[in-house]
């Protein structure tokens, strides 16, 4: 009997040793994706490939009802996982089976499936929810903007929480289908292309599809009464623009700017390479905000952007983001220079194109405009910090860094770099370090000291002796995009003076 017990014990030990590591006890996914700037944003344990959002919205009451179907892959053996969301949830299914769920923290929805999810397995999550988004406040603000005839979801770095559950960080991009049911006579606008629409019993359903990977903050929804214009750029890109019917005095200037989208995207294609998406355009809703945002394929513009007249420069900025920020997204929010420095520099190139001041003249003007003791020079564009990742210096000092790069490598290598970056990292994520490596490979020059000086060193870099300020003709349009401050006094001040998502007069 004793020998049998010993043999049985030995067999049990051998069996345990033979169990692969992947069969270890499942563990919870992290409640954050690991970004030091926003530790609770995004989630660990899974990777999303597709969001299918089926929504119903009542403009009169701001009631939003939705069913989100999320397709994902488990990246570890999962006992539970989080979604970022702020509305009321009535039911969650995981792989067709009811799952337990609970709200936790500021925007966490904790989901416990009926059975653990093995690493590498396909996961389908269905979330049924409802709420009045404009009444939901997180960190003291809402990213859901009410209009006289509907609402808009557009903000950075967070806006998804108010209308769909997600893994809310640019590092987890996915494709989208957005289907919206609204009262007949009202329109629903989202990213990509309108695949179909149909009306029945006083309601109209709009079905939008973005078939290229998209960061969650770049997903947008606008419901209201719009005047839509459609066409195709000379280069063959479908263009869809929309304007609220009650823009008042800003209507003409808005149209005179946004209707040049096709022309501008073709021009940018000559600089950055082929346009990466299936459609392009913008929309101008009747909102009191003061910023624009590069929501993928369908740019959001505040009417205030055009209060001083037509402004093609802001259109250039947002369309440049379709390459720098949307197709190639940052890996972490400290890499924001890759978005804003290059979009700002595109405005400088447009100024050259329009004969209103060269990029060098603009660089000289910006450099001379800020004395050495200006706090502007204390911001490091390559890592500006979580308190103010959208500071003016990220844009203007960031564009100065791009101009310094151009001078160091020469125009031939410089424009090769501008095209290679969105080509080699198309639809993915990347870092400043990767950009440096690419630029050094193409130019054959070490660029570490230059980037260290202009991106990572506080203080005004050495430059030419001060000269009389000569303001380029394009400067007023560029400055009117207002790349700093807080979005119309929104939630920037709500986090003890830190900016997390908005800026006054800003063009993201």
C-alpha cells in the first residue's frame, strides 16, 4: 500500500511538471494599459480588433441607448477584464454567456466572464447600456457636447466613455461599424463611409464604417440637422462634409474653409504619401467650443474656428493628422510631438505653398517671439508631462524642431523622411525613438544631439542674434488655430489646473 501511495504521489508531481506555463491560474487584466501620463486609461489582458456599435438617440431628451459588440483576443489567461465606460450598463455577455459586471473607479467597467478566457482565444463581448451622456461627469467634465438639435462626441485624449465601452488608448486600435437610429429629419454622422441608410415609422438608421484601424478617441458621433456636401478630390478621394443649419455668421467662412478639403488632402498627399483612408471630410456643428479635432476621416471643427473669416490653415492642420496621429498613432501620450509638431509644421508648409511666408520665416518669427525667460522654453515637446501635453510649445517649439531637422539633413532627405514615416508605420503605433532611428537611417546622420536640444532640454536653444520681428502674412491664420490654453474653460481646470483633453481655441 505504501509503495502505491509513493508511486501515485510521484505521478502527480510528474503531471504537474508537465503542465505548460500557459495553464497557470488565470489572473485579472490590468485596469490601465500602462501609459504613465494616464495610468487608468486603456486596459490590459486583451486586444480589440473591431467595435460594432448599434445606437438609438433621442435629441430632445439626450437619451442614448446602445449595444456594443466588441471583438477581441485575450493576451493572457484572463479571470476578468476592464472596459472604459461611464454610462449605465444593463447586461454584459462574454462569448454568448452572461457575465458579472460592476462599475469601479472613475471610468472602469469590471467584467467577470462565466469562465476564464485562455490566452490567445477569441473573445466576443456584448454590452447593453443607456444614459443621458451630457449629465455624466468624469474628472469634472463631459466630452459629450449638446447642440440645439442633437449632440456631438469629440474630445482628446478621451471621449469614448460617454457613448461606447472600449479599451480607451491609442495603443489598441480597431475597425468600427457605427449604426445610429435617429428621428426622421435628423442625421447621424460618424467616421469612414456611409454604407447605407433607411427610414421606417418616423426613424432613420445611418450605417457608417471605418475599415482601417482607428484609435478610440478618434471615433466621433454627431447627431443633428446638417447640410451635407459630397464629392471627390482630383486625386480620387471621396469627400463628405457637413454643416449645422444654424451656424449663423460663421456659415460662409466655415464652408469656404472646409470645402477646400479635397484640394488640401491632395496637396498633402504629395508631401506625406498616398492618403491612408477610404474617405475624407469635416463637419461643423453648432457647438460653443473653440477647438478642432482630427477625428479620423471626419474632422470636427468648432464654428469659432471661423469667427475671424475663412481659415484653410486649420484644415491643413487637421488633415495632416490623418497621416501623423491617425494612420500612425502614438504609442504613449508622451510621444505627442509626433502628432502636433508635424501637423503644425504642415501649416508652415502650406504657408510656403500659398506664398504667405516660408517655413524658415515662420521658424525665425516663433524663435524671436519668445525671450529666453519665457516659460515657453521650459516645456520639452518630446515629453511635455501629463499636466500639459498640449502646451503651445508642443506645437510651436515642436515645429521648430522639425525645421531644425530639415536644415540638418537637407530637403531631399527631409521630404523622404516625411513620406517614409507614415508609409513604414501605416495603421500602427510608433514612438519618438523610432522616428529618430528612421530619420538617421534615411539621412545617414546622427540626430540625437539635435533632438535632445529641441525636444528634451529646457531653455531656449542657441540661435541667431535677435532681429526685428517680421510677422509672416500667414501668422494670423496659424495663430487663430490657438494651439494652447484650455478648451473653452472645459475640463482642463477641473483636474487641479492640469489639461487632460481640451484647449481654448485649439486645433488638435
